[in-house]
């Protein structure tokens, strides 16, 4: 076999593979026309887990803002001692 014969064999195999792939392909059906069950399965496959990433948006607390919890946790602030009853 020379180089041309090998190319012809490879081309014939590729053409057969292409023909088989065309036979196997399903016709395109828009998602809106598919059944609710198939739509649900499609959307479930598209969703994924966030993994260890928490998607909640967080920001640092404003240090200038009034923080009621911080004020109550330090006795003796502003002349009020919360531990003793005078």
C-alpha cells in the first residue's frame, strides 16, 4: 500500500463515521416545546453547586455607625455599670 491508498482508506472511514453521526443525531426541538419533565431535567443538568463558595454578598461593618450590641457588651460605658444595681 502506498500513501494514496492509505489516504483513500482513511477518507472512506471518515465518510462512514460522518454518515453514522448524522443518522444518530436527534432533530432539534426547542425547549419550550419539550415536555415539562424534559425541561426540568434540562434545567437541573445546567444547575451546579457553589461548592465551598458562599454566594451571599458580604461587606465589612461601618466603624462609624452606631452598634447597639457593641455598646451593651462593655459595662461602665457612659457612666452606666450594668453589672451592679445601685
